[in-house]
C-alpha cells in the first residue's frame, strides 16, 4: 500500500536551534514529493516540490531534500514564526496526493 | 493577487440539513479539488474536476456531491450532514492533472463546518 509517514509527530525547538523533519514514502512511481506548511485553522500553504533523488530546494530558513526513500525538511535557525504543522505529500501519475499526518513544530523564543 | 477563495469561512448547520460550500479561484487552473480534514489528521481527497470531467474517490460517501459550473467556481454539497461530517473542508487547484508537471496544488483557507 502506498504510504507517506512523517516523523516526529511533534517537535519543540528553541529559537535558533536547527533541526530536520522526516518524510518517508512508499509510493510506487512517485511523480513528485510536496511540502506544505499549515497554520492552525488555515489551508495548507505550498512550499516545495521535489521530483528526483538528489534534488534540493531552499526558501529562507527551509531546505528540502529528496532521496529514493525519504525527504527531509531542514530548518536552520528557526524563529517563532516558523511554528506550524508541516505536511508532506507524494504524487503518483493520475492519482490523488497521498498526505502524511504532518509534523507540528513549535519554536519558542 | 491570484488566489483560491472559500466561502463561508465558518458554517454551522443542523443534523440532516443540506449545506453548500463554495470555492472560487482566480488562478485559471484546470483542476479543482475538495478535501476533508479532521482535527490532527491529513487532508482526505473527496473528489476533483479536470475541467468539467468529474473524478470521485472510491471511498467518498454518496452524501457528498460537487458541481463545477465554470472554470472559476466549484461547490461542495452535503445532502444530509451527520455529526461525523464536522470538519475543515479545503478547496485546492492545480494547473495540470495529478502526476504531471506543474501539478502543485494551491489551497484555499478552508471552511470549518459544525454540525449540531
């Protein structure tokens, strides 16, 4: 069965304490790995798409990487405003996005 | 700014009373999606339209219906809401079909549905 699993479920960091979120996938014929940020009570906000192993993308303090089995979202020197739930999703040809349950990140000052 | 708009943001209905949620987009995207998201869970796809071609997920209950009268608008109709249908309903759009290039999905802010 195709699955996307995110870990940890929750992560608490101090401001400036870098860390990584993990997304492992068993999606046959993966056609894209997506990262979204979701704030409480709001819709997911698109962050990155990765298409092939070895690909990396960056946006401000966030960097997403992809291997053949997993993706990482690295957060460098996080700030309190980075607190949110980060969702990972995989895409096959002609089918819906398969979402993970998300990692809820809390950054305290 | 190009965007996905959902109305209302909050909807309260009574058990069994039909309700319609609305989504509009200014992105001119071909594909529109409806998701259901319950607390602390991943979004669950209900159905999607590629232009006017309707695609229903196999496990979407018959209680949920959708209409897309034109490129810009899409509606979610819940014919007889039950207590278990209380959730956030998310509308999303993408330029192309799932699995193709440029298929990033852009989400609206959601409608929080409460069923009394």
